[in-house]
């Protein structure tokens, strides 16, 4: 019987300790989208990415213009087809058709390569900014004793009440003034 009482007292003590520990956990939230817009690094990343994207787009547009020029030239050559020049024109049309097919293949390959390069560049430019923001959030959460920090800008947080908004503290940690105008972010391609 004494053993049963001791087990009950220990279990009750553990129960109250766990409840007390859970009651002390702090919950906070942050709007990461707003934080990122306020970071000056995002504007630099946006500008660099847009410049890179325009370079790739210009190169593809030049290839498209070359394709259109070759297609129009082949169509004009076809209009000159007659019985007298049938063999020579057909041979030339076949050569131009092969050139156009080759150009179409190169355009497709260039588009695929450009997409890959854009994805790589996007990661290269934005990941350090994301990492810096995440590190600041973690540092503030640790400094202020938060067990959980929820991002309210992401889908999944349907409801929140209470908890502390850590945005101002994280901005301060990053050296961003509370009144700083958010940088505009580029549209995702």
C-alpha cells in the first residue's frame, strides 16, 4: 500500500511539473513576408534578379526574331517556285527547313537552360536573405524565451490569438528601423 501511495505521489508530482512547464512556454508569431519586404537586401536581390532575367529574355527574343526572319525568307522563296526552277528551289527549301528545325531545337534548349539558370540565380540571390531573416527570428525567439514562433504569412495558421508579435524585435535585430518603408519584391516568374 505504501508503495502505491509513493507511486501516486510521484505521478502527481510529474503531472504538475509537466503542466507547469507547459504553462511557461511562450508562443509568438511573425509575418515573414512583411519582414522580408522591410529588409534592404531583398531590394538588391530583386534588382539583380530582374537584370539577369531580362538578359535571358533578350537572348531568347533575339533567337525568336532570327527564327521568324528565316521562316519568312523560306516562305518568300516558296513563292518563287515554278516548273523551271523546281529542283533548285526545292533543294534550297529543304536546306532552309533543316536550318529552321535546328534553330527551333536550339531555342527549346535555350529556354530550358534559361529556366534552370533563373532558378539557380533566384536561389543564389534570395537564399542568403532568407537565411539571415531566419537566423534573426531564431535569435530573437531564443533571447526572449519563445518555445514556438508561427509565421502568419504562410498558409496553415488558420487562427491565432495571443502570443507576441516578434516582427519589431526581429527588425531591430537586423538593424531595420520600425518606420522603414518595405522594399518591393519582384513578381515570381
